[in-house]
């Protein structure tokens, strides 16, 4: 049996009420949605290629998503931020997909099989001039069984969050950018979980496909 809930952002997410078949059907529908669109690509000479993994898995009420809190590191512009597993493309990575898979394994010890890939979202780059010139490519994965995510030294914590309530948690938060407190749009499912910046933009890009 399947029921659905419409979020205030207009997203309708199926709720898992029995068995794993509904989760697989949900992933198949998402894969079809990705197949019907052409993701926007950014080609900027000199930009650093990076990839992130948007990992979805069944929860108690619909799909959950894996977010991480990055470790506090001096000189890291994303230090302590809530984000997604991922990082820079290394010389040994033949594709950007390989980067996402490798970085996810290194950061949270989660293996992403080829069959779990649902699709790709639009390329993004930071809007803040002080940030490094990176080009981020998000890959979306669906795992029928939730893996045990284990933080590495680069990650302070892992958080599995219900996707629908997260996308409904639209808010405004003050963050420090270049030494000044600036109000920014964000998703805030809990007082200590503020999803803003690139991760916010990635999730807002995912929302219409759900």
C-alpha cells in the first residue's frame, strides 16, 4: 500500500508503507525523470572539477537523504558546514562519476554500485567570489537498503534525514561570509542543522524531479 504527501514546496514524495517494492518503484520513477532531462553543464577553463553524491534510501516515512557535517579545518571555506559527500577530481579518476564514488567511500565508508545511479543534476559553481573556482557536479544515487555511514577524519558527523520534511524546512539564517553576518536562504530541519549555499541549491534542483 502506498500513500503520498505533498510538501509545501510542491514536492510529492511517496511514503513507504510496506515492503521494499515501493522504494524500488520510486527509484525507477526518479531514474525515468532524470532520463527525460538534459543536465546543464558548465565549461570554465581553470575551474576545479568536483563531484558530490546525493544518496537516497528508504526511511520510516518515505525517502531519507544522507547529509554530512564537515570537520572543522583551518583554511577550509566549507569547514563545519552541512553538505554532501564528495570532493575534487583526482588524476586517477577517469570520470566525474568515479570521483563521486571514490570520495563517498573515503569520507563516509559507503559503497555506491553502478546500478544505484539514478541520474545527474545541473553543474553548479559558487556565487561567492572569495570561494575557490570549483565546478560541482551532483550525482543522485538510490540505495534500497540504508548503509551504515561512518565519518572519516574529514567528516564530523553523518545525518540521515527524511527528505520531505527537509525540503519543507525553508528558512533564513545568518551566516558569516568574509567576516560579515549575511542572511541567506536555507533549509533548517533542526536548530543546529542549517543547509545553505551550494548544498541548498543542489537540493532545490532535485526537488522538481521528485
